C-alpha cells in the first residue's frame, strides 16, 4: 500500500548579477563586444520546483492484524509525467525490497 504524504511546491527567486569577461580579444565580434562592454548582466528569474513524497508499506495479510514488514519513503523532484514517475517508483521499491530479502 502506498499513500501520498505531501506535495511541496517551492518557488525560489534567483537574483541576476554581473559577470566579467576575462580578457578582451578581437578575433571575433563577441571578443570586440567584450572589450568594449566588459560587464554582462544575467537577468533575475524564478525557479519553480515540486517535491512529491510517497510512503509505501508492505503488510503480511496472512496474520489477522496484517503485520507491517517493510516501509519506505521516497521523494520525487519535478516529475514531468506522473505515470512515468509512478512506474519508476514501483521499480525502485521492488529493487530495494529484493535487496533487503523482503521479496
């Protein structure tokens, strides 16, 4: 059984700033431009990120109470395709459970 614990959206402001051209050279237009105007400014921008946390529990159903035998928590960052992320999560959980001799 898996359940979604949390979806966390964050937006980070990344300020722009100047960077210097290391030294002027004139073998191209960009070299000339760098010599004439040696400071270039990078623009400000926003960085949007999504983190999805899922808890997976594995129970033995042969007992009356359904004993918990394995649990894991996974974080997925910026999933672009939910179905692909879920398939990768299943593969990861199965691999981990096999390495721990649960399966």
